């Protein structure tokens, strides 16, 4: 039946009746002939995108190898530019071949809206390093050290991610200047439509134009355009040239979802889902055999055994290096605090940690000494939602403290907390006792692991997000943790801090 439908919708002859609109191509139908496909503008655009990304990846990997080789030679006082260039040229064909194949397999050359980010880049380049190291060992190639492998991995990640970030930003500017925006229709209930719709319009490097919504409950007043009821979906898709339908409802009726997908795909429209907390949890569910009904168990998201050893080792090594590298900045900051206001340099904020057990969270002092006593008088000025307390122009802040807060420099003493084992580099942010006491029970799941200096909060909008959204980001981190994810969040924290997104 489906195959017949697809054939009916595809034109059987180049002669079409004038005045009759051609139906959109069914996404389930067979592709057009090869010659016609190559002549389509969309195909040329895809080819150009892939060619540019391959070009950027090649130079990112080449420069990663060259930088690693050059630094090693310079450390031995034997740097010769020609030698470093020739050695990089010898290694880059194999490294680029493996990396580009892994990138393609991971969708890193896919469409803009579907292309993954830094996590996949780090994972693919790490796999490339492992393959190259194994190849060298199997072929009996001797190295005085294996610095070339992890050195080129570090610089390769830096160059490739930087080049791709520049490409995303540059192409995004061009797309916006050209007026290109993905046209989306939201389907679901009022509250979820409101949250998802405004989040899509507020950010992201891929422009989205929310054409309107179709609500399966009484129409909400959310500032978006109502396009009718669910039975009007087909007409809405035909009339508004929609690129994708986004289901913004965790409880969307299954039978209606099947029909929605059928109508959208028939018109060449993508269907996407904004995940709920339960859908995030299901990724970690484990099948429990031996029951008449299939059961899946959701295990507690704690780091133990090998996972804990890996994460703790990562924390100790990286925090030690950061303390060493940042020691001049720490001394300058301490001197600035001491010279400009009275009080201790380091503020010990008692906060609940893992399991809700309190610990002293170290921060550079950014407020005057009586800040804690004055907070009760400022509750009415709170600009954050949920349990959080934040004021953009907090009168308790010192002049130096405002600068420290803008660039998150006040958090640097927490590297000592990491070495003590009270915190991790990446994890859910520890909240003050006042905020902790206001949490709902479901919020406290985030305290099953060590709190972190940075996390998905800091790289996903920071103070601009609703508190429940922030907690869901913690859940997402707990369910999908890996060393690659930690490294990615650390790297993304740097541009988030300097961009000062939502920092106050």
C-alpha cells in the first residue's frame, strides 16, 4: 500500500497540467534517477558543504600533527621547519583517511541541523589516535615516546573544533543574511509548546522559524500563531511550506502520532521530538529477562567501579595541571580582592554535596562581608526561577567581584575541592543550602554524584534557563556520562565564559 502511494504521488510524465500544484516528494519513495539527482541544487549544496568540511578537517589534522612535532623538536632544541613539515606530510594521509571515515560514520558531514558537535569530534579523533598507535605497534615502528599520538590528539581537537566552529558561525551568518530559516510547526499541549517554541527561537546556530502550533488541548495564549487542530495538519503542511514538525509533548497520543508521522513523511517533512525526562532515562534502561511482560530496569546513575576510577583520575590530572598553569592568575585575583575590600580572600560557602552531605565550597569572595545577612531583604528582587536566587545588579557585589562573576573567575578555588575529592571538574553544580531546602524530591537525584565546577548548565545558556530545565540537563549528563563528554563540556565552558552568556 505504501509503495503504491509513493508511486501515485511521483509524476509519471514530464507533462503536467497547468495550474495544478505538484505534490511534495514522499520521503519514503525511491530517489530520482542519478543524473537528475546530481543536477539538483540541493545536491550541489551538499557536495559543497562536505568539500568544505573535508578541507577544514584535513588542515586541522595536519596542523595538529605539525604543532605536536614542532613542539617536541623545539623542546629538544632541534626544531627545523622543513623537517617538521615533511614529517607531518608523511603522517597526515593515514590519519586523515581514518579520521574522515570515522567522521562520516558519525554524521559529522551531515546536514547542519543534524550534525553532532564536539563530543563526536573528540571521540572520532581519539579512535583515530588508537588506530594509528596500534598500526605503528603492529608494523614494528619504534618511538622514543608516544607523545606524538596524544600531542597530535590534543592539538587536532583544538584545530578541528575551532575550524568547524568558525564554519558554523560563518555559514550561520550567511544563512541568516540570506533569510534562510528552517520552518517548523509545533504539535502538542500548551505548556510544552510554549517552552519548546521560545527555546527554539531564542538560540542555536541553526536558525528556526516557528511558523505556529497545533495544540491538542484548548489553544494556549503563548504569543505563537495557532494553525488549527490536529486534523488540519495536512493542509497546514501544504500551505506553509514546512520543513519539520516538532512533537513538543511527552504524552502525545500514540495513535495520533502514527498518523502525524504518516502525513508528514508523505509530504517530505521531517518529524522530530523534544524529549521528556522519561525519554532521556530510557536510553540507560537495561532489559530484565524472565518475565511474561518485557521489563526494563532504570539503575541509579552513580559513578562506581571502573567509571569512578576513570573520572577521578581525569579530575586529579586535569585539576593539578590547571592549578599549575593558572597560578599567576590566582595570585593576581587574590591580590585584587585583598586590596579593594575588607574580608577574607576565599569565601567558604557551605553547600550540600554528594548524598546531601555538606562541604565547604571554595570561591573567591565577590561580595561584601555582610552579604549573607542582607539576602533576606533582597528576596523580593530575585530574578531566577525555582530554587535559584540571582540578581543581575546585586548591590552586595564588590567592583572586583562583578568582574570575577562575569568571567566565572570566582570559581577557580574549587580546583582545590576537586583535589580533595569533594567535587569533580564536571557535574551538577552544588547549590547553596537556601536553594537546596527549596528543591522538590525529584530535583535531588542530581546529588547522587559529586558536584562539579562546570556542567551542562554552564554551556547551555547558564542563568537564562528555567530551573526545571537546568535540572533536566543534569539528568541528561548523568545518563550519558563519558570522559569525552567531560572533556567536551570543559572545552565548551571556555567560550561560554568569555561570551558571558547568562553570567551574573
